[in-house]
C-alpha cells in the first residue's frame, strides 16, 4: 500500500470495519455458484476453513466471480465484507474482471434489504469510503498512481450500495482541497467524458457498473455531475489553457446536458 498523509486514517477505517463486523469464519452453507466456470467444491471448502481476515486476494476474487445474487445467509456476506475493504485499501483488485462490480453482491443485498446494515455499521462503512477516496486522491498524484482512483471508487461504491451523498460529498471535499483539487477535477472530467454516452445532445457516463444502481442513485449522480460541471472550480480550471484542462473544458461545456435516461440499464 502506498504511504501518504491519509494512509493511517484509511487503516483505522479498515480496523473499525473488522471491529464492527467481527473476525471469524463464514458458515458451512456459504452461498456461491459451483458451476464448472465459477468455483470448485474444494475452493469453497478452503474459504469456509479460512478466517475472514486471512482470506487471500485469490480467494476473494473467487468469491466475487461466483457469488451471484443476494445470498441466503446475510451474516456470511457481512463477515466477508471487511476483507474486501482491506484489499481495496491496498489497491488490489477484488475480482478478476475489473469493471467496478466487485462489490455488486453487497449492493444488491442493500437494495433488497435497506436495513441490512445497522447505524453503527453504516457509519463505519461510510467513513471507510471517505478515507479511501481521500487516500487515493493523493496517491493518484504520485508516480505510482492507483487502480482505485476517486472516479473509479465513485462507480464501484455506487454499485456496492453506498449512499450517493456520502460519495459525492467525499469528492466535493477533495475537489475543494488546495492540494488535491485540480488533479481530482481533471481525473473526474477525464473519467466521465472519456467514456460518455451521447444521444441527441444529451450525455451520461458510460460506466458499466452504473447499470446496477437504483433510480434514486442514478438521479443523484446526474444532478451532481450537472452541478459540478457548471461550478466555478471547473470553469476556472477550464480557462487555464493547460493540457491537463482539456478534459475539463469538455466537461464544463457539458453542464446541464447529463441525463439519467442515458445511463446503462441492467439487463
């Protein structure tokens, strides 16, 4: 994991997740797909035999790739979640596909059971989200860069069931930061405009993972994008003429054109 001014805060958030969700073994009824493509009985047995905080990245990827739909035992899902948060904090992929859907099963569970997480659990998850966005906003400015850039986290965590206001609020904070703001705006503009859907003068991010979000989350995201694109920060950066501002200029010109109807829909 890359060092930085927000690393300790992120590590505390990961430990808080283990504190609230616990350390232990999932049940013997762990719900996964055992078809020949997804997971073997032996791999499933190995996950059951391994304590949640000791599951390898490969085991978590196996679970991501074979855990279709909302499981019958939600306690298993909650127990395995802190390991996902720890792996992502280390900037390692938690699935083998890399399209932002590694937390989909958690998001589907939240959408099916809005009271899945207690207030304390939700507070811990939201603080981890704010901490990881801050950490990777800083890391993204270094030579090493990061897999989980803030725009990628926005997509991934929306898919995973995080409240959109928590995520957009965290992005607002880094955009307003004197050190992180310009790079964060450029990264957001590039992520949105570089994969934009266009139709009849309307726009939407072409992020695959957004097809799994509910309607309120989709509407919130679009309203936020329109507001940010029209903000003074974006307009100021767009008029600087630097090469880094090219995506920002495109983003600024798209203010008011983003439309939730163009977001990818779930098949």
